[in-house]
C-alpha cells in the first residue's frame, strides 16, 4: 500500500485530499492525485462480483433458476418409473390369462428389460418449459436495475455498458447456466435423453452438458435483446421474454421437421419414408433460434417412432428382389412387393416346384430403416450420428454469436435515456462508423442562442467547466435545449429551474450517466462530450468528480460498506484503500453503526447520506 503523511491540522476521521499529503520517507515518489481508470476487464470483474453477491442474497430467485430444472429431471424419472411398472404389470397379467402372442413378435412376446423403457419421449415436450422461470428471473434482474436507478448510478461511476452486459452474461449464462447444466447432465445421463451418447454414460454426460450450456448461453443473450427492445415498458420487458420462449418452443411442433402427423380420425404420429433423403440444409434455419436447435437435438434423442419404416425384399437361392418400403415387417409386406418383381419371384419359385404363400416368411427379408441422422453403434444400438449432433451443436454456437451481435446492434440503434438517440439502422455498413474522420476535420455545431443578452460573455476560455449546446430529446419532447454555461474557478454554481426544466437531465449528461443528443462539455481541459471528446475523457473525469443522483439508487442486497467500496473500486481505487476510504466516509456521515446493514432499513435522510458518501468516493 501507499504510505502518506497526514497534513498538519487534520483531525481524526477528517477527510483530506491525497494530493495535499506528502509521501512517507525521503526520496519517495509523490502519489497521484487520482487512481488510473480501471480497464474494461477490471470493471467487468467488479460488476460480476457485485452481481454474484446480489444473486446469492436473492435466495428465492437463485433457487427458482436452479431448482426448477432439477425438479423437472426428478419428475421425469418418476414418470418413467411409473410407466415401466405399469408395462410390467400388464405383461404379467397377459401371461397369467394366456393371452396369445402377437404374430411376428412384439413388446409382449419378449421379456422386458431396462433398455426397453422409452426414456426420451417426454423430454422434448416438457424440458424447455422448465426454463421459463430462468428467463423470467434474468429479465426481472435487468428491469430491476433500471427501475431502481442503479444502472444509471453505476454508469455515472464508471460502469460502462459493455462491462455491464459482459458481467451479466458471466453470472447468468456462464456461472449459473454452467452449474445447472452440470447438474442436469449428471442426473439425466443414466437414462434420460435416451439416445444421447454413443459409447457410455460419460459420453452422454458431456453431450448433455454441452447441449444445455450452449442453449442457456444463447437463451440468456436472447433475453437481453428482448429486454433491451422493451425497456420503455418495464412490465412488458419483464413479462414478454418467458412468454416468447414458451411460444417459440410450441412453434417447433408446428414445424415438426423430424416427424409427420396423419389425420386418421384422430391425430397420430406415423412413419415418414421421405426422412431418409431429406437434405440437411432443411434444418439450417434452427441456428438463429436456440429453442429450435435445442428441440431439434432432443427430438433426435427420442427413442420411439423415429424409424422411417422398413425395407423389405424377396430372396431365394439365385434370386434377390428389389428393396421396397413397408410400414412394418410382417406378412402383409408380401402383398406390397412391386408387382413385376413379385411375378418374377413367383415364376422363380414355380421353376423350383415351390409354392409362394407357405414360404412367405422364409423368403421375405426385412430390415428397419432409420433416418439419415442415425447410425448403428457396436454396443448401444442406433444412435444419432456424430456428424448430425456436431452440426446441431454448431447451430447452438452460431446462435450464441448471432444473439451477441444482435444485442450489440440493438443497443446501438435503440433510443434510451442512457444512450440518447440511437444510430440509424444502417450505421454498421457506413464507412464513417468504421473509419471516423480525423479530429481536425470534425466541426462542432455552434449552440443555438436566441437571446444572447440573457447570457454572460466569458472572454476567458480557461474556465475549468465549460458546457456548450447540450441537448436532450425524449421522443417528441425536448428536455434540454442547447444548454450553454461555464463554471469558473473557486465559484459555487447553482442550476435553477422549475420542475421538469431539465436540471437533472443536464447534470446526468455532464457526468456521463446519460448520453446527450448534441452539444459538448469539458472539465479541466478534458473533453468529455461532443464530437471532439477524448476517448477516455469520461473515465478521467470520474477520477475528479462525484455525482449524487436525484433518487436513491441503491442495491437492496448490498450493505452500506459494500456500496461505498463498490463505487470507489469503479473509480479505480485499490481494494485496501477503498475499504479504508469507506470506513472514513461512514464515520464522517455517522453511519458506522449501520455499516453492515441493508438499505431497506434506512430512513430517507440516511439513504441520502449514503448516496452523498458514494459521490465522494475515489478521493
């Protein structure tokens, strides 16, 4: 840590500027007035740490996200166990009553084993609905940050939008999503999603883990996009994402690419011989929607009714007929043989003095036909082939990338209080965006001043704070119209106006909490706003300036001490110094006894004290 000498006259608990302190020891370098602005990765880590603390203390939301999918796994195991018990009971009753054995063999003609349990039939219909609470909690967390004002306060303290979204993805998608995926894969690998994994249960575990983790990453990004588009209506932003997720899952059954439905008095599922030759490109549209890609792979894991039919042919010594499709391998397939081949086969038998009818079972050879995405393994029967599963996993990875790109695009073009007026829809294909003009070619727009006699004309251009033509528009309402003023050294400046005049909006734009629609500003020679603004202007400004918002923007799950440490760290202060600074500010505002308490227990005046202390963090 940095050792400093306390200036003379400073009493215990009193704050002082680090620039006024002399370094401890002879020859030591003087400390900087303000810390270096944190990098994007440092801000992301800090925001992720805060988000994880909030998530752990919001126990109900975390339990809902984690427990509902795991509870669904347990319910599926129970349903399959009941189903197996019923089938065994029916088989026992049929044997006791002397029921006839089905012709050609059937389910009741052989002893049932564990492998006969039709695990995988219910996962397609049920499992995606288990993630509806997940989507709802992710959307509610984003909307809650905006409603409480913490998003704006965090941005004013240095929490960039990119760091915020990266931190949210790390917590919701990577950390919690990865943990839930591991648990689902561990509990489901022994039997659920039956045809997942080709060789052993460990392969099924990794396959199911990759499926659910990629799906939850894409689903999280999709939820971010929907919430960003609907933030003007917080109720819609919180309620529509889970409804959209459930609707897209339902639309998969309307598309139904791996099955067909036939109307035979009732709707029932039938085989589809054409699945054998269906092109793989037919499924490429699933890449953009994670719900379709997930359903596509889970559907291919289902064990029943996946056969495209049977292929049968007539054979005998010296004769092999052409293969032809048939619904089942049974005696009726004899009648469905192509007439020319059947007549040729009967002539062949007649030459050998044989009768066709009694020998039909002997001369009818059949093999089951699986769709093109299946292959037969040595020890686990028919399974989806590697090329097919790898293709669907690639679809999910493409979906993650696509939704990340869509999120970036939506943030750029959407109009919000934080970013101001969005860019035009075609900004990403314009040369000026990727290769902006050099600073010497940029011309600032002069502010529109209708009554110059109302303003002071400051001939000195070296005023520490200069604001020119700040403008902010919300829809059709102009909240701030070309605000222009300067604040001189050693001057107390008051910004007065009636309710709705734009005072808070002006201060929010000046401090970087809200993006202006026009104008420029500079602080101590640092250009922070406008076309000529420095790239790190706002970051450098936050090392010198504190902003106390109008409303109490506090995190209900963080203590008072954690609030001050969080805001101080956002400004680039080291952790040890931030903790020491938080202790001094709590003593200064007489909040020491409540340091480990939460904001819900504070009065209105005490909350204002905390926000003022947060504004003074960072030295």
